């Protein structure tokens, strides 16, 4: 796509443009926001303004049009979220906020160059900056590209230097940096930055605001940028908290063209030159840890033999269908569970959009009756019946779904299950969990949502109306993760460079490890690794051609999950075979973690995280007795209903199609409720096959909260 680069002049904004080229996106313009005339610096939460006087020359070096606008707003909204959380409030924000200056800037670019589709942004760790850029891009229909997001800072610094990035320090702000460091290049400063990191926890890429840079050369420049004359401005001369910057009095282009850069070249030629001559640090799709998970999954997959004695039980009889009964259960700890929400029969005979709207009307009414609302939802699971042609209608379903949420929506998992067929059968069913909590607790401050919409190497962007994670009430709900290549948002064309896409062992193991890597990276960005523990996980599997293939995939998922999170984590493991998964994926991981409420509530927007913040993995199973995962081989309707009534708040019952008498089960739960016993919010999910941590022959699997 054609992109405009948000340009501060620093190393990050310029290096991200290099990655855009490598990924096939053509820079066609650069744009920047600067302070009013006569000022070098503003007290801005969003923008680097030191060096702004040299940006026009830097744009000339790139041979790109330059759009500029003066910053008039201030940081009115300093929260971790930006924009309204209500659907009706989309796009509405304080006109005096400095983020709205960015909106006007990119709007002017879009008006002048209508073919611009993407925005290059050099964010590494700042959720504050990323959230606001993404909000503006969403309003303008632009795709943010942030290839440096969550990269290891030591690794990234080394890659910039190796790629020929020549950026000099134009500001220092404490952490041991001194006036003498101004004007020094990244290569010259690299040893000092690592030394100060060890002494004062300085971020080697300056993500804590320790320093700012101006780029004088990079592989995309046609000519070098010359800093002809500068003035040093010292704001604080304290020995250990020096604050100083360079004012760029005079900046020009070198009169001599770079000998290895053609004066004129097409984008195809530019991309080929960069790819062939520059060591650009594109990380492998699977990191080292995920490669170990892939290997564990591959070994487990291969050792499962085609032994008919181990096969799952025979195909069950036809299901005895029952009309879903919507239920809600509010727990004493502030959680509200809602389940089995479908549209009235008359809405199911209409277009799919009408059925989805009717589902949400029922959901809102059920939440309201229990002192909840859509704003308090932490997670929604969307079940599609095969009568909805599996995933074929999903774009239309999603279009309606998105009208109910604004900023920081709940997480979501979406799967097709072998539900009822025929006219009037439900095509969409919703289950959810909300945090209504203690009135004395500020729930808006407690809730932390991670909704990354930028394309990167980190994990798939959630361009749709759901967050990657919601951390609230001591739990982290994670959106269902399928094995998309983050930089392309597509399923892998081949499992690895050394194996054929026709090798089912390599293909499935790679897909399982990649989707699991997404999940663990999301958790690492959602809570300190020392406080996060997995509670339960569902490995949704796409249709399996045989029972042997089913057991192989279950074994691979168990092995990958155990390799990532330890043997204890298998206590909360269940695998189920769905009718279809999004994009035809073979696996989707859906999980819930525990976290320390005290730590998550006070957690910053991750700007002050360590240099390797995105690489930690929560190691072990949560020890809190909040969930049980159990499997059964025979009909347990009556005993199950008795056991659950009064002892559980929410239960997901996975059952092999036709193996459970739903009418009897529903009647027993209703009877328990009439006698004054609180029945749980039960969700009944038909699946083709299911397995727990130790058995692949289960008829039923229960997740009990």
C-alpha cells in the first residue's frame, strides 16, 4: 500500500519507513507536527519537536512531499484510552487535545493524496502514542504500520546501526547522559548507552525519554543531511539529571549524491536495493521460545499411532435439540456471567444482520437486569451455527457487531459449531462475562484493555471491534488467536523454509506454535510476567479428516502448551473440534489468565517497561481454585445439574453432538432455580470431538467457574 510516514526526524520514525519498504509498502509522503514559530520544545505527551527545523531538509533527502502542521492542542486526555467507549461516541474527542492536530494533519494528506492507505509510525513501547495514532487512523480509514512495536531495544539498536542508520543525539535528559553526548551518533553512543542501562536502567533506545535523535543518513536518503550550524541549549546542568538539546540553526543537503543510490528509481527498484544490500533486522516469525514449542508439538504429533483401540467413541446419535435458555449469574466477587443468548425465532428467519441485532438487544437487556452494560463486558464468545454457512456470513455479522462498541471493546473468540439446522434454528449465539464489581471500586480505572490495531512483527493487529486482552478483576481475558503472520495478516503459506506445506506434521505444529506465540506475547504486554498465570485454555481445532489426525493434533497442542507454560498448566486444558474456525485456520487458542489486581491497576502504559518487556512468558498454572476442567465419558445430565446448582457461577459444557439430552439438562437447571438454588450461567456448546489433558475419548468437557 502507499503510506505516509509520520516524521519526527528521529531514528525510530525513519527506520520504520525502511521496514515499510521491505514489507512492500511504498512511502509517498512524510508528515510532521511542530511547535509554534520560535519554540524548540513543547510540553507534549505525543510529539518530539527537538530538531523540527531540519525536517524539511530531511524530507528532501527522502525525495518525498512534506506535510506540516503547527501543534495547537495540549494533552487534555492523558488516560491510557483515547476516544469514547460507546459506539455512539466513535470519533468524538476534545477538540483542544493535541491528538486532534494529528487528525487534521493526516486528513490534509488524505485530501491531497487520496491513494494513501497507510501510516508509518515509529512507536516501540509507548501505548499512549500508539493508541492515539490508531484512533486517528481508524477515523480516516488508514492502516497504521508499526514494525518496531515491542521489539527488544538492545537488538533494535544494533540492527539500526548495522542497517546504516546514522542518527545523532539532539537531546539528553538525565540517566547519566551529558551535554558532551549531543551530536554523537548511535554507533558512537552504543557502548555508553549499554553502560548506562546497567547503571541506571536507561532504555537503550530512549523509550523512557532519556534522549532524542535526528537522522542524517539512512538507506532511503538520496543525499546525506548536513548539520551546518547548531546551538547547544542547556535547561538543567545537574550532573546526573542534565537536560540539554541542540537547536539546528542551519541544515542542508550534501552537494554530492550518494554513489550507491540512483538519482531516480522506481519503488520496485528501491525495494530490491534495500533487500539486497541492507541488513534490515526482520525478526523470524517464530522466536526461539516458539521454535521450541513447535519442536515439542512436532514430536508429540509424530508419535501418535493409528491404533483403532485408542480411537474416540463411535459417532453419536442425532442430537435432541432444545431451545437455548438465556441465563445470567452474578457472583459475589463482582463477576457477571451471561450465556445461551440467541435471537427470537422470528428474527432468525430474517437476514443475518437482523438476527445479530436481536442477539445484542437480548444481551443488553440481560446485562441491564443484572446491573451491567456492554461497557462492562470483558469477553464475548460468538458461536456460529453451520446453518450460517460456517464463516461465510462473518463479514456481515462483524459489520453489525462493530456498531455496539467504541474504544477498548471486550475480547472475543468466534467459532462455528455443529449446532441445530433448519428454518428458525439459531445462527448466532453469544456467551459473555462482565465485571460489575464492588461499587467502591473504580471499575474504569481497574479495567486495562490492550487493543493493538497497527501491523507489526509482534502479533496480529486487531483491526476488528475487539481487544487482544482485557485485564480486570484479577483476570486477563485473551481474544481467540489463530496463526496469522503478523506483518501480513495472513495464514502461513508454508510452515517453514525447510519443510513442505504438504507435510501435515510440520504444518500443524508450526501453526499451533505461532498462534500460541501470539497469545503469550499478548499476556506479556497485559501484565507483569511475575504476576500472570494461566487459568484455563481451550484449543479449538478445525475439522479433522480422521480420528487419528484428531488425536495427533490434540497431542501436539498439549505438548506445545506444556512446553510454553509447564506441566501444571495442563490442569486447565481442553481441546475441542469445531465445525470451522476464522479464515479456515486449523487451530485457535482461547485462554484466561490470572493477574494481581493491585499490580495491574497501577500498571503504566508500558512506556517504562524493561528493554525486553515483550519477551517474558508466564511460567506456571494459576494456583487459585477458581476453575475446574473435567471430562466425562457417559451421560451425566442429572448428576451434573445437581452438582452445579449452587456450587458454580458459570459453566461451559462442551459435548459431542447428540451425546447430551439438552431438554432434560435445561429442565433440571430450571427446576433447581425454582427451588431457590442459584443455577450457574450454563453454556452448552456442541462439538465434534473433545479431549482434556489426559484423554481424547471424552463425551463431555466442563469448564466450571
